C-alpha cells in the first residue's frame, strides 16, 4: 500500500529495457510503480544495432515473442584491418537480432501486466525535494503541456544516455568525449549473410571502434559504425583527423561487394557510453540503472542486457527497502554492491582491453588477428588475457609495452 504522503511507491524515469525490467519486478511484488517516458511511442525511434545474447533473455526467465526479434544468429565473424576473419561460433555465442521497437514495448507491457502504470510522452523536467531537502518526486510535462508534480519515496533514473534527472539528483553522469562512441546506422537490403553478426576493425575503417553488419530476416541488415567521439570531434588518430562516422560508413559500404548495391531503408544515429560506470548508483531515495549509470560494455557498446540485469538487481533491493519503509542510501546499496561484484568485474576487464586496443596500430592489429584464433576469444572477453597475450608477444615481443596493461 502506497504511503499516504506519496502518490506512488516508486517513480521510474524511462521505459527502456532498464526501467521496464525494474518495473516488472517491483510491480510484481506489489509496489505501486509509475513509469514515465518522454517518447511518444516506447522503443521509437530505434537507435541500436539490436544485438542481444540469447543468455540475457534466459537470465530474465522470459519467453521472447517472435515479433520482438528478426532472427537468431549463431555467433560472430570478427574481421581485422587486413581482412583476416575469425569466426566465433559456440553454444553461448548465439544471439538475437532484435526488432527493438517491438522488444522495448513488449518489456513495458510485461511491467503493465504486473501492475505498473506507464505514461508515454511524459518528460520529467525537475526533481522535487520536501521541506527537509529530501528527494520526493518529479515535475512532469505531458507533450509539453502545463507541468504537474508526482511524488514517491524512491525515484529511479533509467533515462539512458541523457540522464538529466540523474544529474539533477546529484549523480555524476556527464560523459567525457573520450568515453563515448558516436554512431551512424542504416537498415539495408538486400544482404546475404552467414547467420553471423559481422564486426570490422581498423583505424582506417572505424577509429577506436568498429563497423557492424547485423543480419536481419528478409535479407535485411542493420549496418552501422561507432567511433570514438573524441576522434569524431577532431582528435588525430591513425592518420585520420576529425573523422565523420557517416562518411566512414559510406566508404565501407562503397567497398563492400554486396552493400554497395543495396538500398537503405532507414538512417539513424546515436551515441553510447564506452567508459567506466558512474561512481555511485544509489543515494538517499534514488537509484540509477542501465545506460544512465554507464552500465555498458566498453568493447562493443552493448547495453541492453546490462540494463535489463541492473533493472532486476535494483528492483529486488527496492522491494526490500519498501518492506523496511527505508529508502536511505545504505538500504539501497546492496544493488550497487552486487552489480560491482558481478557484471562490474567483467565490464572493468573490457574497459582495460578497450584502452589497450585503442593504442594499437593497424599493422599490430593485423598481427593480433594472425596470432589468435576463435578459442582465444572467450578468454579475451572474460578478462583471461595471459594466454592470448603470450601468443601475440611470441611473434612480436616489441608489443610488450602496449599490451602490458592487460597483464597487470
Ligand atoms: C547506435 C547504437 C547502437 C547500439 N547497439 C546496441 C546493440 O546492438 N546491442 C546492445 O546491447 N546495445 C546497443 N546499444 C546500447 C543500447 O541501446 C543501450 O545500452 C540500451 O538501450 C540501454 O537501455 P536503458 O533502458 O538503460 O536506456 P534506454 O534504452 O536509452 O531508455 C531510456 C529511456 O528513458 C527515456 N527518458 C530519458 N530522459 C527522460 C526524461 N527526462 N523523462 C522521461 N523519459 C526520459 C528515453 O525516452 C528512453 O526511452 C546501442 C546504442 C546505440 C546508440
């Protein structure tokens, strides 16, 4: 039962994967949850490569409906600057290429079915504090109309990259350009594929990032590029100064035998965090989850799975806080503790890897691709760098200084 002093038990800002997964669990436990999203339609416009590991849905104990994904891929093809490809196919490399406009809406519907209320076209514009300075709600405007107040003892920011309300609550969510990738994408057709996602690396192709081709049903593909925002903003890198992701992507497409003749059905772009998570996820009466907390994989910029996972972790703690009628930072902290001890460890390994790889020249990158095989990829992605690094150094010991960051 909602405390008589408040309109709701929890206000969730953002109905992306983080906010909807939080709300499904919290509402399922009986909390009175209000979710607001500034978008007119949940999940639209799509700004995403739409790739998600199969395991992320299994972890949530959900059964994804067919209309929410385009196809299931077997694994990945990773291509170095000189065109050498490594195919990585294993039981745990299977993944969905989603239809996010349906996927995000489905996650929100699951929350509604558990009792949460979702309101679209409703933007949180200010945080509210009571006479003692305690966070107690947000000001909301529906479609830019006269703002109104809603109150709750717990405010959850699931705002994604913008994270303006999280910032207003005192969280340090501002991004350095160095820790952001700027992206451009097309949906294209026709594209024949091997049922693998394809990732292309190289300073001339995508400085401090990669080009992706994620196949979709009906010979369609999500084709995109992400590059370091610092480079897009003018920093010199690999002979490229001030690279424009759209120009680089167009150049890639022009050279690709299939894509050069394909049509584009959709243009879109966006930015994604590829740095460390924010320094605290909870404060008195407040939590930050998903990309708003910079919970994103620093290597590939994937954040859907992490957002869903953080939503569930945070909701379990919020349910406990609700039972205790205590939303203080200490009571909310177990969410942060669990994230940092689990997903946070993997994310830290990936950040280390990103920071090493971004200093490597194309020639050295080619050597890396020539030295390793698909069996090394799970080791590398899980932060077990010693074996693969030994193989790389055996052929090029002068890389020791560059790769030493992976051995510490
Ligand atoms: C170009 C690109 C490609 C990507 N490709 C992939 C990929 O292939 N795989 C993958 O896993 N990840 C990918 N990502 C990252 C992924 O999209 C995000 O990490 C994921 O959406 C995070 O989910 P979230 O719920 O935290 O935030 P979001 O999905 O961003 O949702 C946040 C929601 O909050 C709402 N909101 C924000 N501010 C307010 C406010 N003040 N009031 C009300 N509502 C508000 C927004 O409208 C939005 O709906 C990509 C990102 C980009 C930009």
